[in-house]
């Protein structure tokens, strides 16, 4: 197993011929800006929630870090297996999943269940 250092993440991968520079080179433009904004807005919402609940910041930061690490590892492994077959459709599928989740959360909120 090889550890590859990428900007703001440590991803464990099983393939030994991985070129980190090639991965970083494929991510550019509006995709990077959109990804950064979506992650920042998500973290802002988490911060507001934590502030309102008055939870201990250090414990919550550790739990969020552990959850993010597990999610990245699962996503990298699943993406590595499905990536070659679904590479062109992956962004569309991810976008549709996020839109669907947003619609579901909005519907729950408007119905009074969320």
C-alpha cells in the first residue's frame, strides 16, 4: 500500500504506479472552485450547528476529522474500482446525488419533519 500526499489530503491507494502530479493536473478551473465552495459552505453549516449546540470544539473536530478520513478512503477505493468505467459520468452522478440530497432535505424541512 502506498501513501500519496496530495493537497490537503492523504489518500491510501493500493496501486504502486500512481503519479500524484498527474492527479493534481487533472483538477483545475471551475471544478476546483466549485469543490472548494461546496466544502466551505458545508463546514460553515457544521460550525453554526456546533455553536448553537455548545458542543466541545476539540472533540467535535476530532470526530469530524475521523469521519472525513473514513469517507475519503471509502470514496478513493470505490472510485478507483469504478473510475475507469464511469469516469465521464462520475461528476454528473455526484452532482445529481448532491442535488437529490438537497431536494430531500428541503422537502423534509418544508414538511416539518426536518
